[in-house]
C-alpha cells in the first residue's frame, strides 16, 4: 500500500473561489427553473434526503440577529447561508435582510463559491409561496391579491403569473404610494384601496408584509381561497391565527411550529400535527386540496433547502455562462 504524505507536508495552496454579485445571481436564476427545483427539493425533504440542521442564532441586542443555515443533499454542494436581519437598516439605505451563501465541494470540503444571498433570500421565499399557489389554489383561480409592497411584494408579483393565468392581480399596502409605485412596474397589476373588498373577492391572497399584527381579518377570506404568508414579525405577525380554525395548514417543515426566529409567531399555539408538510403533499403522501370550498393556507419561515436549491441554480448557470470572477484563497 502506498503511504500517504503526512499532513504536516501538505499545504492548502491556492484555491480558486467564484464570486457572484447580487446582480449576477438575479440574472442567473430563471424563475420557472427555480419553481421546479424547489418542488424537487421539497419532495426530497419528504423522503429524508436533505440534511438541514437547526439554524444557529447570534443576537446583537437592540440591533438585530444573525442566522447560520446549512444544507446538503446528494448531487449538490455543501451550502451554508449567513443571513443578518437588522430592522433599522432601511434608515441607513440598506435592506433589513443581508445574506451571503458559501458553497463547498462535498468530496473534499474545499470552498467553491461565494454568492450574494440577499436576492436569493427574497426570491426563494416568494417562489416557495408561489409553488404552494400552483399546487393548492383552485384550478379556476382568477383573482389574486398581494398585501405588502416591499421586496416580497415585488417578487410575488413577478412570480404569480407562473402559477395561474390570473385575470386580475392586485397589490395593497399600508402606504398607498408604495402600492401604486410597484403596480407601475408590472403592466396589468392594479393598486387597491379597499383591502377588505379585495380579499373578499380573491381566489388567492398573498401576505407579504412586515406587519406586527394581522393585516387581514379571517372572515374576509372567501371559501375555496388559498392564502400564503411569508412575513416575519413577532410577536404576532401578519396572518390572523383564527383563519387556521377553518383552513388546512401547509408548512415547509415541523420547525415552523418552534418559537421565532426558527419558527412562525402565528403558529405559536399549534403543534406539528396541525400542519401538513408541503413536500409530503407534493410527493403524494399527504392530501392537497380536496374540495372547491376548502380554504388552504401556506405559512413559510424560510429554510436552508430553498437557499441550497437557488444557489445551485445560480452556480451551475455561472459556470456554464462563465459569469462572475475568480479570487484565490
């Protein structure tokens, strides 16, 4: 047997690492491909093929917190996202979510790439909600209303047409001028002032706000509607808890029922048995919509599998198109 060289005689040497900016990542991720890849990822989770340890948190008192989110499955690179959530960033001209994603070779552990994760965090969150619309909304759903005109509102408006051929898509916001400005970016999208009337006539309702209190009333939601909620703002959050009394609840994982920031504030008094994992439904091991009168709700908190899938798409596209720049570590 050939003797291996001693560890003391092996240096790391120069390792090339690909750097991808936010603009490059956005250009490299094709929305339809992302929805399909997320569906595969959720099914893989249902089958136990994804490793995603509980995310770890560092807290800066009175400022914000930082989460480490690792994930891996066969056929992908080791993926670790660091996302920092600092509420006051908007006042200094920065997003309140900032993130970086590192990819490592699963054969050696060598670093391969560093991607801006801010756009990935936004688009994968919206895409998981739109995937739930595709899977759970009535086939004849024609009217959708998005509540929230921030980054998530923008991404929802961009992705909703992939889920259904909507006759009308509306946008609402606490600040009317924000809804009007966002509507101008998407031809055919209508800003609305009467939120109650809009929700009462909507087949799909997408909550995408940063509200600390419910932004709609449960009794506004019509029979047969599908509701998504991606907002994160404890202690109560944007989704009215009493809506879950008459709805079938879908979540990403059982961790949704843990206390924030891991889980969702709106699910604080529920147990994992009260929800269905989206991946189980997509894999056919749990029911989806069973009637046109059933109200379905998808509540998301964001998981590392989604980051892994989106980063994989961007990285593979970057290699194929020779995008990004190499640095040597």
